[in-house]
C-alpha cells in the first residue's frame, strides 16, 4: 500500500474535481486509454528520464497532480521489470487525492503533500531536500508544472533540485506554456485557447450581472483570482537562468503535440479550470457558457492556422538537466 500523505476526507466537490481532471487525461477514467495529448507529451518526457532509472532508483515526481505522469512512468518500469521508489509531491488536495486513490495499491509509491501550515496559520511549500531527508534521487521529473511556479521562486527551487540529485542523476521537465523562439507559427501554447476562453467570457452578460451584484472590492478580487487560473506565460529564459545558476547543465528540445477538440472541451470543463467562468455558478449554465466559448476559440484558431478541424497544435518544451560537475 502506498505510504505518506493519506488524503484526508475530501469534499464531494474535491472528489469531482480530481475525477474530472483524471478523465481529461484518460478517456472514461481508464488508465489504459490515454488522451492523445497526455500520452504524447509524457512519452517525450519519460524518454529522457528512463536512461537514468535502474533497479532500486529513487525517483521524484514534482507536481504530480492526479498521477498522470507517475502512471505512465510505472507502466514503463513495470514492463522493464524494474523496482523503484517513487515519491510524488503536489499541493492540490483534490487532484492529489485522486492520485492517491489510483496508486494506493502500490507499495513502491510514497505521497508527500507539498504545502505546510505553521503554528501561526501561515502556509508555505515544503523543501524537497527536507522531504527526502538527505537522500538523493536518480531522477526528478516535473510535468506541466514549472510554468505555474512564481518566477521569483524558481532560483530557490532549482537549488533544491540540484541539491537532491544523485551523481549522474537528471532533472527532466516539460511545459506546454512557456514562451520561446522555438514555437512554430502554426502552433500555439498549451493554454492559449483557455486564456482566450477567459477573454470571451469576460464581458458575458450573465457574468457581468453577477459581478455587479457584488461589492466592488469583492468583484475586483474575484476577477483577479480568475485571471490567475491560466496566468500569462513567461519566457523559457527565466527557467534556464534559474537552473544554470544552480549549477545544472541545460539541454532543451521541443515537440508539437495535437490536442483534440473533444479533449480540449474535457480539459476546460474540469471544475477547477472552468472557474474562469466564475461567478457563474458551477453547473449547466457555466458548462454551457464555457463550451460555447471554447468552440468559438477553436474556430478562431482554425482561421488563424494554429488548429485543424480536429485539433489544435500545442508547442511543448522539454528540459534535461544534470549536475555540471558530474560531466
């Protein structure tokens, strides 16, 4: 049985959120039926990580979410007959709770909730080196997470990763939502369609009526919170500078990955993400508004040449880092 964070009693809304995101990665929740974008994006990540994994390796999945990257990694290690110790870290109860449910049966998986609350009620993020208690990982993977880390926190996080790698180990990450000069003209960033959905819904009459009924400051804060769900992307140089400063080598590659129209709808209807339509109340009205907006956005992308009739083309960047003094 998996060890570590036990997943407390989740609310019905938290359970639904985790289940919905899991189904955005796996059709009908079946882990043998990957959504194409999830299968393809993670495959490139794990292709970089697997050469560093051998029998008994300690592997960390930082920002594990509902366990999508961990599930795909374990498929590969199981097929290779490798026994590893896999440590998952994440700060979101609803998604991490789903990961615990999916992987609870495995003795080789350990869960670490990445946030803490101190005696004064202040929250913060646990340090990886403290979580590992001096142990070093053969591989640290981080899928679709670094673009969500505040830029001011990246240098310290890079130092944590560098200090937690074993000699010859590697840190491997992917992101579909960082700016770079590598993106082809006929592709978009992963979250560009969903930021466009937010803009489509910004002046929605039903939303505006609900905002008008709120106190002015409350409405302003509500809009600010919604804008943070899909934040503006920052440059890949911010990430590369952070890891270079931590003494890690940097090798970057990229891939364009198709994201089907139906998968895009499933993704944006995940409750936590569909909050871009707030303060529309969760339910049919919100889902209807979000669905209409994503359909309009995908049509605009087809006209702009960044999507076909069946999918939009998302540009993903992959980072491969080792300790500079190990080379």
